[in-house]
C-alpha cells in the first residue's frame, strides 16, 4: 500500500537527484565501446539535452524578457533577446490599469483569486482529509463503491456541464460571487485530492498507531500524535495541487464571473485584448503574465514531480 | 486488531460457538458497525459536495437534454416540453457539431502521439545523461510544465505574432527575404493548429517525461546488461526488456493524455481571441462555450455526449488503477 509515498519520493528524486544504480550500469556498458565513439555519443547526448533545455525554458525566459522591455522596444521589427532598456514600468502599468472600463484591475483580481483559492484550499483539504482517513483506515460496506465513484467523477469533464452548472449557480443567486466560484472549484478538485491523500494515509503503517495505543494512547490520540505529523508532506503537496488548479482555472471563471469580480486568468484574457489608451500594451501584458505565473512556478518547484505520483500511483508498482 | 480469530474455520459441521468465541464474534460485529458509522461519517462532507455539485447537475443535464429548455422558460418560469431525442438528432444533422467532433478527435490523436513519443524520448535521454545535465533538463521541463496554460498561450501567441513576432523575424533573417513580414499564423486553420500543437506539446512533454523516467528507474540493470552482453541492440533491448516494464505506466499516461487533449479549452480559446477564426478552429470545449447561455436543452445534449465519450475513453484508466491498487 505504500505505492503512493514511494512513487512520490521516487519522482521527487527523479526530478533532480541521482539514482544509484544507473550511472554504474552506464559506465560498464560504455566501457566496451571505443573511446572516440564514446566521446561522440556523449557529445550528441549533451547536445540533445541542451536543445531540450533551451526549448523548454525559452518561452518562459522570453516572457520575463519582454516584461522588462519598454513597450516601444517590444513593438519592433527586430526583436531583442534581452531587455536593452531595462524598465519596471510594465509592472506598474499592469498593476494599475484596469483591463477595460468598469472591469477589475490587477490588485483586485489578485485579491479575488487569493480569496477563492484560499477558501478552496482549506475546504478541500479538510473534506478530502476526512474522506481519505475513512478510506484508508476503516473497512465498511460501500467503501469500494465510493473509491470507484471518485475515480469516475475525476474523469467527468466539468466543462461539459458548464451551462447546467451555470443555471444551477444562477438559481442559487450565486452568479458572479466568490462563493459560487469557490463551490464549483472545490467540487472539481476534491476527487483528485481524496485519491492522492488516501495513498498518503495508507502509506503510514497502522502498526505505528497500534504501538502508540499499547503505550497508552487512545485511538484518536494515536492518530493525531503519530500518523498526522507523518502526513504533513502529503497535505502540502495535495494542497499545492488544489492551489494550482484553482489559480489556473479559466473556463468556469470566464463563464461565471464578470466586471469587477474577475479572477486573474479572465483578467489577463481581458487585458490582452483591451486597448485602453491606444493599442494593447504588450509589455504590461507580459508583466501581468509573469506576476500570475510566478506563484505557480514557485509552488511547482516545491512539489516537483510528486503530482504525477497521484495520477499514476496505480500503474507504478512500488 | 484482535488476537482471537473471529470466523470459525475448518471442515465439517460448524461447532457451536463457545463463550469466548461468541464474545469475539460480537466484538467483530461491533467493530464493523463502528467502522461503518465512522467511515461514512468521515465521508459525508465529500459525499454531499460531490452529490450536489457533480451528481445533481449530471442528472439535471441528462434530463434537460431531452427537453426544449431555453432561457425563455427560465425567465417566464414555464416548464419546458419533453422532446425526446430531438436535441441529439439536431446536433448530428443540423449543426456543425460532427465537424467539430472530427476536428477534436484528429487534434487529440496528433497531440497525444507527439507528446508521448517526445516524452518517452526525453525520458530515455535523461537516463543517459550525467548528473549536471540531467538536473538542467529537469529544471527546464519543470518550468515549461509550471506555466499556467493561459500565460503560456499569451507568450507563444506573441512569439508567433503577425507583425512583431519572433518567428516571422527569424524566418526573414534565415531566408534573407521579407516573405514572412506580416505573415499571419493564426488565420489559416491548419497553421492555427500548428501553433496550437506546439503550445500543447511543449507543456505536455514534461509530465510524460518525468513519469516515464520514474518507470525506467525500475528496469533492473543486470537484465539489460546481460542482454547487451548477449548482443541485443539498443532498440531490441528497449522493445523486449524496457517496454514491458513501462507498459502499465504508459497505458495510464496514454489514457490521461487522450482525455486531457480532448478536454483542451484554454489554449484554443485564447489563440482564437488572438486572431483565429473561431468557427473554423473550434474544438469540443470551445464549441460548447460559444453556444452561449440560452439554449439549455441543446447545450445539455452536447454535454451529455462529451461526458459519455470521455467516460468510455477513461474506462481503461479507472480499470487499470483499480486493478493495480490493492484496495
């Protein structure tokens, strides 16, 4: 049952660190090759690695580059690969200017997004945590049915039901409210969160709790004092997953929110097609994009590959 | 949990339970009841949320898809009429939905194939690299993966911009002409999809690469070495030794890619606002979105069709996951 955790750590290591057996194997296999050919192979491999790296990073770099380039230099027939006249004015423009008359500006959209995201995060973690404990620590009728439904629900595309959900939210008078959007997001994130957390809870051996109980803890004390602290990494990575989902979501936000209540993604969408004060200010658009992408990138680097663990946990035999 | 065995075992007629056995049975039954109560108690918040926010709209959508429910009914408070399968028949005979569906499926096949092939290649590459290069590649992939889809599309849209785009400038410089000045990449549907494929594949490769790389780590080195000593070529080693280890991972990755690539919305929608012609480039998600609020019956039919399609396609994922995971 420890698949989840082992996959998590494995992918974590896969991300950046070395594994032990592989270099040894490579060396012994390369040893039989003539040195010239070995050198050529190494060169070609490193060249391929460089190409992959440059292709992956370039658009991200280019976004940051444009964000620091004055707009009159961006709108140029000869693009530059680094900011020639370094400026931060794009950021102040993106921060201050509203996307269109009557629509939100960046700080307010940021506030909206942070509020919705925080709400989704807290509710999702709480609900999913309770559910995952039930699934991993209790044996009861309907447990398997629930797990199957969670997996199936995870596959139902929320966008397919967008207008039914729209009608529902409208009936409840939650249109264009943070609460309405938050509920929709919570329901969208919960299945995956339950699934991932369940693996983490199951990864902590029940023996540990029993040992604590023999030492005089009650069952709940044993859980909170022994198992819960060991779940912290699981809670952090599933929490970050929920955060990224809510932060990046675009479709439902576009449909349900308007005017002053836009979240960051629809704000960016409006901002990149608005021409307040003349043409679209591409420097400011890139500055806005950078500010929106930054938190996600930071959190992504923290959890690294662990998110893949939840999705393919069943397929990787630990 | 308990030291005494609960269920009586052995052949022959079951002996009458002795007093301690009866106690144990009773305890066991008690424990089960407590587990059931505790379990469903802990599950109830999740169950309620999923029932209200997924189950209820799903049922509602199916019902609506058989009616002529429009915004007029909503405003006037009148009940819509039951019209049977008419919405579905209209969808496939009177709308451009079949064209959109074909386009979506074709796009999905191209995206999935490219992402998986390149993802696996990058994973294999990573196993052959030294530590420093491997970290470099990993960081690059993580950055591409971490970009929010909308910001990624904004940046790529600018790289392919008609007037000031990097690509047009580069092509002009490379060919030494001005043929590419003001070349629009998004106007022609095929060219639009070319840009779209680049964006989605760029963001899709890291997931496949990292997952496959983790799977490759489980292939025993000794077996590979033995095969290599026996003279098996690199390709044959991959086909007969590495691939069987990767099969179950790749199955799940394949199903997930199929689903994600069919559900694609943000990148298409955003590129359309940058200059694509929506009617010629819509995929399932954007097609549904652009139907707008109003024809609830007709849009519900599209939604039902999408859900069924994706559930059929994801069945493999659900089955594999349930089979491999000891529940």
